[in-house]
C-alpha cells in the first residue's frame, strides 16, 4: 500500500490542483526582510511559495521531505536557473525540517525563512529553536 505522500503522481497532482497563495502575500512579507540575500522555504512542496518570492534574493533554497514534491520543485528550479543563467539561484533538496544544515552551504544563514502551510506537521518548539540557532542571521 502506498503512503499518503508516496504516490508517484502526488507531486504533479498537488502542483496542478492546490490553490496558490494570494498575490498580495509577497507585498506584505518582503518589506519585513529588507534586501536579503538568502531565502529558505521549508516544506516547500512543489515550490509555490518559493517561486513567488525567490526573485528578491540572490539565493533561494527549498526543502521538503517528499520525494515526489522535490521532483516537481527541482524541475521548476532547473528551468528558472537555466533561464536566468545562474545554476545556484534556486536549489531544492529532500530533507526534513531539522536537518536543513546538511543540504545548504556550511554556515549558511537566511534573511527570510517561510513555512507555507506545513507548520502543523512539525514539532514547532523544536523547529523554532533549530531555526534560531542554526539558520537565521
């Protein structure tokens, strides 16, 4: 039996049918982070939030635990990186929310970290402590 997040078309279907974030979200979030250079979207899924905010930053990273979601978001990142002639503009990796440091450059800190609609899946206290100690400027 296939698990909830393991069906081979799960990432494609999620991307196709999931509602997008409101367009005014970026206008409310971006001024709070100034002119940052690094952005991280945790539980990025197919990258809906990641791809709506990446262009404000030098480097953007997305992480998700689902292999199917990462396949979709990685393909999108590859297209954008090719179009912008910058293979490090957006990176996506399969990793859980407490081991992000294993897939980003050593000592990487972020100006903005988002969790779209997945925080309820996390141990919130542990995640926030991890972010504060390991990932925020």
